[in-house]
């Protein structure tokens, strides 16, 4: 055959596999609910995914990997159990019909009624077996959830990665389709259907940002190493770590990792911090393993009950076979076992003679005895399989119990200084009135471990824990996350902490994540140059978390406030700068407005939120000015800062921003000038928001350039002069008056 035939066949197989996976995904509650909420048709979603060449290519790659790992799966084969079930169904039906036909003339009335009922049962059983097994046997089909025949696992050529393809390829594709085709609502009156997870991060409402996807890939592929989580404050580093801890960021082929989270202390002792990490790891292992370890069997009673149950089965089977067989053999219960044994010894080499030379009643007796014998054999096999399973389980349970005991011992060792005191004393009174006595006391105290010993102890326990949990199938790796390192004010202290604890990095089966500051990110990105520091040498990879894009913020809000108007989503994004933490706060403040006003307008909501920001920042600016050395320049600036809360509209705020900025210079070393830059840029930002987000903001004016306001909001904390320039460019593009122009 030509190469084109095989290529076309593989493409056809991939399309069939994609179709089956899409059907499975459409039957899930999550996708069904999302389609109904967005009023989308399942048929349209199915057609869109089947026409996606990127998804098809991913399915082809999975099939190729399965084919390389398991070449036999390339060609569907007929399995022996399927053939055995079909043969059993055929023999059961044909044998009963033959016996029914031969025995019918000589059976009394009550047995005829019994055999007719048995015939119906046998026909139903045989037909059911054939219906369930023949499709898989002939064409590789299986029954779907709705009972329909469809291609089976062998035909799809996905092997044991079918669930992976569903979770990692098809479901994300359907979610992306629903997101791209979600309904958008427009209007200047705030209204929404419900509040969903506004205060909690739930699995189905996690925004799939590029950083989250990269973190997931790292957790899937990396067995060891240290990863730095970078980004400005509020960008979601803590949320990412919490998502790992809750099992929301990991692959579908392996169980969620065991995640231990520790906060970096502002003042610390390196040895104590490593001990703290060790204690947290011990507690996490104890909590996880104690739920997986079964209680030991209570003595000999379960074994005795199992033995008595097996003995009862044997006795009952023998009694039934003896009674029914003896009655059918001629009514002699005592003669039946001897004649049956003689018959088996005589004709066991030629089984057909056991059947052909016997009357009908004897044949029925032989069938009853044979069925009971097969039942006993099957029961024995089931018991043996149970013993093997329990033996394997006992081995797995033994490993987990050993790890549990070690974790408890290590935790006790960390918590307490082990002290043991034992002694004896005695006194002997002499006849002359004297006495002899002796006292002996022994005290043993464990010596304090040094920092290198603490590090070595942590590494050894983490390695053993990771190995045991992976071998027993509980989880495939440990994750230790150190949060809030970016909150240490002095960069030298942060560097020193990393230097002190990086000795615990590199444990096989243990992955480390550390939240670092922007300065640390800059240091890491300089790797390969002549400059090297603690961060460059400690971390193998850097994941920089960025603020939300405009579309990501809109999606975040829309999933929590269904059917909300897009104008309000744009407002929250611009006011928060796209920082996830600030976006949540701003959205909550916006929702609080609806508790006092029914469907407030866009201008009302924007005014309330902006004035709340102005009041808070005005207090911060005046507080900063209060700490500076007073002079004429500061007094003049102070008088302008006090006018910020009194400015009632956008025009007044824009004019005040121009006044605050008119004497500003580029000298950021001057604290008064720096305060002037910050305050003027922030006031201009608020004025621009009030001018843009009015009741006249229609759908046509909701354009992507509004994202520049969010960028200006981010620049306020880092470079206020750049924020001012960004706002000036935006106002010019929107035909808004430039500050100080008139």
C-alpha cells in the first residue's frame, strides 16, 4: 500500500478520536452548564473543534507517542476474554435448548413450568452477553454513556492517555470556544444576575493566563529544581502558590502534588527557618498519609469469618449437588456419589461418553454438579485474587505506615529537646546507728543540630518522603513554596535568605517555588553576564507573573458577575491596572454600590470609586508631606494637596493636576519633587477616568486603547513621570483637553 493511504488512515483515526473525546467533553456538567449559560449549541461547538487543525495535530502527537511506547495498540486485536464471553453465551443458550428439547417429554408438569421460566432467563442472559460483547469483538466499538455504540479505546489508538487527551486538549479547547463566543452585554446601568466566587478562587473560574499555563507545565515535567516567581506586588504570586496548594495547577495524568507553603520571615535565623520548613513538611505528610493508611485488621476474627464463609459455600454447594443429583439419579442419595465417582473414573479420558450414554435425568444431574463445581472454582479464584490484592495492599500500607511513623518522630524531634532522666537510690541502716547510701542519676539530652546537619536532615526526609509517596501512588512529587520573600524590605536580607536556604534545593522528587521581587527578576535576567548573585545561582527557572490583560480582566469579572455590562468591566480594569488583587478589591467595591442604589449608572459608579481612591491617596500624600522638612515650596504644595478631596468634577481635577505638576522637575532624589510627580499624575489619572466613563460611553467607544489607562495606573507606583506622559498621549487620542492647555 502507498504512503498516502497510511497518512490518510492516521488522519482519519485522529479525527475519529477527536470526535469521541469531544462527545465525552460535551456530556460533562461543566461544559453543559457553560453552553446553556451562553446560549450556545453543542453541535456548533462540536463542529468548531472538529475543524480545529491545532487540536487535531495534538491528538496525532498523542497517538504517535502511544504508538511508539505500545506498538501493539496500533492494530486493534481480538482479546481472549471477549471471545470467551461470546462462546459462553452461545454454549449456554444452545446447551439449554438442547437439554430442554430432549427432556421435555419425560418431565412432570411442575418441572416443565420451572424449565420454561429457566429458558426465558437463559435467552435474556445470552442475548445480553452477545449484545454487549459482539460490537467490541467485531469492530472495536463500545457502548457510550447513553447506550449508543461507538469506537472503543483500541480503535482510538490513545491507550492509557485517553483521559489526558480529554483533560489537556479537548476540554481546554471547549473552554476557549465558549470564552470566545460568550455573550457580551452593554449598557450604562449596573446590573448582574449573581455573585459567583467573588471572594474565593474556584477551579472553574481560574483565568488561564500564560504564567498559569507555564507553571502547570513546570509542575508536570520538572522532577526537581528551584523556580522563582517574579512580578510586582499584587500580580498574583500568593494566589498562584495557593492554587498549587489547592491542587488547581497540575496535570491530569498524575495526582496533585503535596504542597507545603511557608512565609519568609522579615527577621530570621537560617537554621530555625529550615527547621520550620521541616516541621511544615512533616505535618503535611502526616495529614496526607494518615488519610490513606487503613486501620490494622482487628486480630483473627476477619480471617475466621472469611474461612467460615468459604466453608459454608463448599458445604452448601455439596449439599445442593448431592440432593438434586441424587433425586435425579434415581432417588438414592447414598448411591449417587459412588456411581458418579465410578463414572468419572471410567470415562474421564473420553468426555463425550459421560453424556451420550446417560438418560435425561442423569444428564440434568451432571449439569447441576458441573455448574456447582465451576461456581466453587470461580469462588476460589476470587478469594485467591483478594488475598493477592490484600498482600499488595499490606506492602503499600506498610510503606505508608513507616513514612507516617518517621514523620511523627521527626516532628517530635523538631518540637522538643528530648530529655530522659532515670535514677535509683538506696539506703542501708547499720546496727551501730550509721547508714550507707548511694544515689545515681543519668540525664541524656540531644545536642543542638548545626545548620548543615539541619539541611541534611531536611533533604533526607524530603527525598524519602517523595520516593515513598511516588512508589505507593499517593502523589508523584513534593512542592515547597516560600512566599512573601518579595516583602522583605532590604534586598541584602532577601539575598542572604536565599543563600542560607538554597542548600535544601535540588532534592529528587521535590520542587521549590520562591516568590521574589522585581529586583530579583532583574538580577536573574542578567544571567550570562559578568554580574552574578544569589538569585542567579539558586534558581533554575523564572516565571514572571504579569497583570491581567484587558480581555483577561473582562473574563475574570464576567465569570463572577454573570451578564454584567462591559462598560463596568472596563472601568474596574482601568482603575485596578489589571493587578488581580486590586481588580478583586475594585470589583467588590463596585458591587457594594448596588447595595445602596438600584442599578446605578456608569457615571455614578465611576464617581464613587474614583472619589474613594482620591480620599485614600489624599491622606497618604498629606501624611507623606507631614514627614518632610517644612519650607515655602512644601507649604505651597501642601495647600494644593488639601484641595484634592474638595475637587468635585473632572475639570477641576485636571486643572489641579496641572497646578501640581507645573513646577515639577526630573530630580526624583528631591522628596518634595517626587511627591509632586506622584500626586499630579494620580490626580490626572482620576480626572481622565471621570471624563471617559460617563453615561455617554457606548459600545462603539469601548476600544482597546482604554487599556492605556490601566498601563498608566501601573506606572504610577514605579515611574509617575511616565504615567503622566501615558495619560497625556491617551487624552490627546481621545480629544480630551491636555492639562494646563487652557
